C-alpha cells in the first residue's frame, strides 16, 4: 500500500520502560525482535505527544526542532501512534532513503492502518492474559487435588514443586515449612534450573527481606511458605 522497504511496529512496555520492536523490516529484510530503553528519539516524541510525526527533508534539522537526536540521518520518516482504549501502546513507522517520499495521503493510510492494528494487538493481548489466567487456575486446582489426595507430606511438597515448575516460568521454586522453635523456614522441596537449596534454613528476616535468590515471600505463622525466585526463562 505504501511501497516502502523499511517499516516497523514498536510497542511500549510501561513496566520495563522500554521499546519493543515486534516487527521490523529494514531494506526489505525482516530483523529479529529487539528492545531498547526509552531515550529521546522520534518514537518517544510520538508516544509522548500522541501525534504523528512526518519528516520530508532536512532530517537532522527537523528532528532537532522536535527536541530529539535522530537515529536516522537522512531520507523521509512517517510515524503514527498506536492507540487502543485511549492508551498509547506503541508506534507504526515507515521510512524511506529519499526525501519528500510521504504526503498527506500516506499519512492518512498510516492512521487507518494504525487504528486497525491497535485494536487487533490489544485484543490479542487480552486473549493471552485470559489464557494465562486459565492456566494458572488449572494449576491451582491441580495443586489442591494433589494436596488433598497425597498422605505423605514430603511426596506432596515434591509434587507441588514439580507442578509449579511446569506451570510457571521461574529459575527456582522452593517450598519451605516454618520451624517455630528456631524461627526459620526450612526448604523442604524445590524445582527449577537453580536447585541446591534443599534443607537450607532461612531466617525470617532473610526470607522477608528478599535477599535469598533476589526475591522471597513468607506466609503467616503456621502456614506453608513458598519462594519463587530468579529471572524468568
């Protein structure tokens, strides 16, 4: 529709404050997905102002008028925001090596495409979230059934740890029991790639402060304590 060889859709990840290039084609070649931190370039201008940006000529000078340092040094640029339910989710951009490549007609086409793409992307995200919730509920139901039907505590904890490993993407999963006398949590079962804590005793201050494997949580006194630690894989 636009007869260009360089195009990308980049989504804004508010949690990590970064730009995720989900689809990127440069000179007709599709590139792998990549991310970069929020900085001060043309994408950030579109996200911040919620308005399209079109540069036809004098690329560096025009970009600097917008208060940014451009990554592209010449040619033409046409970018529009992706907006779904009043929220800016990302940008859609086409680029060309020659000047004066895009006009109002191209911009209008981009606006229409961005509107359709925004709805489709948001619907896909919501669908993925619902799938994730369904998987987590199924995991909880499975764990509950296991806890009810297994009489051996050690076997039960080991099975629960294994189920958590299959259902959640963590490097390490540990299940500990509170030792009232010593005020410590004793790791009774574990799963994941970073094993090696089985039998380890953790002081309550250590578990609650999250110093063990970077993150930790301890339940109330007399209940089962779980730690889910490490980066996702």
